[in-house]
C-alpha cells in the first residue's frame, strides 16, 4: 500500500508543495537566514525521504513536474525586465562591465579552489557553471565535458547559499542601491537568488533577472578560457 502511494507521481508533487508552503509560513514568522524556505524545504524533504525509506527515484516521479517548470519560470522573469527597461538602459554599461568582472573573478577562484583541493578533471569542470541558472549550467557543463549531475547539485547549493547569506552580506557591506543588489543576487545565485531579490523589490528582481542571462553568456565565453589557462583542460 505504502509503496503504491509513494510510486504515484502525486506523492512527490504534493510533498514538495506542502513542505514549501509550511516553510514559507515559518519564514514569515521567523525571519532569519536559516529559515529560508528553499533551505528548510531541502532539509525537511531529505529527512522525510530518509525516515520513510522512500527512494529518490519514486519521489522524483512527481518532483520532476515542478522541475520542468524551471524553464518557463525563468522566461517569465522577462516581465519585470520590461517594466524597468529604462533602468536597464541607463545602467547598461556598468551592468555589463560588473558582470564580466564578476564572472572572471568567480571562475578564477573556482579554478584555483579546484586546483588547491586536488579535484579530478571531471569534478573541476562540473563545478565551473555554479552561478548560472540550471538549464544554461547543464549546457555549459556538457560543452566543457563535465558531469551534469554534479553541476546541478552545485548550482542548486550555490543558489540556496546565495538566498540565505546574500541579503545579510549586502547589508553588512552597506550596499543599498537596488540595481547593485539585484545584479549581485542574480549574478551569483541565478534563479534562486533572483527569488530573494524579488522579495526586496521590483527593481531588485528585474536587475537580478537581467543578470541571469548576461551571466550565462559570459560564462559560455569565459569559463572554458579560465579552465584552459589555470587547469590546463
């Protein structure tokens, strides 16, 4: 009976939505970095699957339904971009330069970390697109001959970490400009970071959404070059 329930596509779907709704309510009442809905949801679902001995394969049958919405939801971010087009046009040069510099620094630090910790070729190349949204990261990983499964895990972890500590770090360094905040969150934490940016305001969300696309393009160009120069791959 239990196996039949967990094998049903609705199990993974309902579990994910229910847990997320609960964690959102928790975050509304206890507004702390560690109560981030994505972080809490991930931990709770892992615990539920572990204690109930439900395989990830069974869970993902339903969870994949939500996963398929990543692409459309990313495209939907074009709406806030349209509404703040005047800001995007006004700050175009500074946005492109800042994202290009951030991409160079990000990929360089990633390569140096991989080299320092003696990571294998496959693992090193797989973690490069960690700050790019999932769909684009998988393409970059494939192009660089990395392992897509590792890439997805690292991308999600980066997004969750950004959404948890991103806003507090911006406050710590007294970065108050909404354009700068949005670019920082979106360019580092991709779609998940954009979710945190949207919570700060419309301009923040629009700039974060813009940075997703630009960061992806920059990574396609810069990541292979950095890997070649520093790692020799």
